[in-house]
C-alpha cells in the first residue's frame, strides 16, 4: 500500500478560513526553523521570507496602495528538501 498522496488534489480539497490565511506561511517558517536545527546550524541559521507582489502597473501616485500579494518565497540555510524530507512532508 502506497502512502504517497496526490499533493495538488489534497491542496485543492483543503479549506482554509480567511481568518487563518497566513497559517501556511507560518507553517513554512516553522519548517524552515526545524530544517536549520536538523542541520545543526542553529547559531548561524538564516530564514528569509520574501513577499511576492504583482508587478507595478501604474505610476504609484497613491502612496497608501500596495500591489497585491501573489505569493511568498521562503529560503533558509537548513538541511535540503530532499526525497526523504519530501516523503515526510
């Protein structure tokens, strides 16, 4: 019996309340911290969270308006997301 799952299907069928919209980002940052600890790099660990926004299409005269967020990129210097880690994920 295979324990592999269809990740795209699972994500599509997973509901997330709007009030918990940043929970996946929080989980990813926690995973990044665990990855750094697993590598034994806690003293020099580094996690970078980048907010990806829509490319600016207007002159941006309204200083209060920020472009829409389209995603997040999280990088770290922990252990790699190899096949074994992907299987656990």
